[in-house]
């Protein structure tokens, strides 16, 4: 799944799902890592490198980062 184009969000087992408005379209895929306990997530850039990671749920940081790389048109605050 990570071989496809776009941004990949890797959620740890107990992480909250991202807001629906940031995962619309074909540019963002969300994968839950069922064997990785925790509430963090890793954001993988389109070039395959880790763009950001955090150990806790951070919806504002996620939307800001997606806006920064051009996947979201502007930051979406929840």
C-alpha cells in the first residue's frame, strides 16, 4: 500500500481517526497499524520519507502539515 502515490498516514492501534475532511480524495491514504500499541501517527511524504511523526493525537498538526505540502487547501481546525 505504501508503494502508491500520495501521502500515507500510519496510525498506531489506539490513535483517533483523522478528521474526514483531510482524508478525502486519492492523495491521502490511512492505514492502522493494529500490532503497534499507542496513539501516535506517522506521516509519510509522497517521496517515501517520513514527513512528521508524533506520539499522541494531533489533528491540528496533521491538517497544518497537509496544507504545508499542498494536499489540503488550508489548515482545517477541529
